[in-house]
C-alpha cells in the first residue's frame, strides 16, 4: 500500500514542479551553492593550515574540521532561507501579475505548483554548499594533516572541475574548457589565501 502511494505522490510532485518550469532555477541554485561551498571550505583548509600547522598540527586539524563543518552548515541554512524567501517573493509577484491580467483569482494547482517550486529551490540551494563543504573534510578523519590537506584541496578542485564541466555540457561547450575555468577560480583563491597567510 505504501509504495503505490509514494509513487503517486512523487508523480504528482513532479507534475506540479514541471508546471512552473523551474528546473533551470534549481540548476542555477545548485551551481551557485556548490561553488560557494567549495571555495568556503578551500579557504578554511588553507587558512588554518598556513596559520597553525607549523605551530600545532592537531590544533590545525581541529580548526579545519570544526570550522569547516560549522561553515558548511551555516552556509547551507543561509542559502536555503535566502533561496526560499527570494523564490517566494518572485513567485508571488508573478502570481499577482497573472491574476491582474486575468482579472480573477488563480488558486488550486498553480498555487500548489508554486509551493513545490519554492521548496525544491530552497532545498537544492541549501544542500549544494553542504555537500561541497563536507566531502573535502573526510580525509581529515583518517589521514595525517599534510596528506589530508592535499587530499582536501584535490577533492575540491575535482569537484569544481566536474561542476564547471556539467555547466559546459548544458550549452554544448567543451567539458574540459568550462571545468578548467572553475578550477582556475579555485586555484586563484588558493594562491591568494597562501599569500595572505604567509604575510601576517
């Protein structure tokens, strides 16, 4: 009984979501959120390593893990709430304009579709930075600090490359070209952080 109901609910949610044609919005939110999360964790890893690794490696590890998790969660909440409120206002404005054009109230399926679109956008924008921030922290739980830092940076760069490549594939652009553009942004950020950390 549960499975047929679940399938029916998912079918209905998919239908409502497609009514608003919001897939491109969710895609943008995912890319923006993931990019923010990746660069945030890159900043935490390099900043803590440059500042504390030579003095107290264990402290550097604790700072990276603690600040990385806290930053990822804070960024996820901020992104989700921001996306929810922004989409809610935009959808309500569009809905009011539609009602004015039709000279009547529009309820039912359209309002339900609006709600689904708003919630999906908020979830996507919240989950994306959390994934991008947490995955590079995994090496710090079982690898020596220096190796974990290298692994964390490599994971972040691979993630940025895949993210850029995904975007490029949508517009039939060369996967490597767009992926490298995202990696260059990450490497530029890393260089700036290292230079700042080396000059107190």
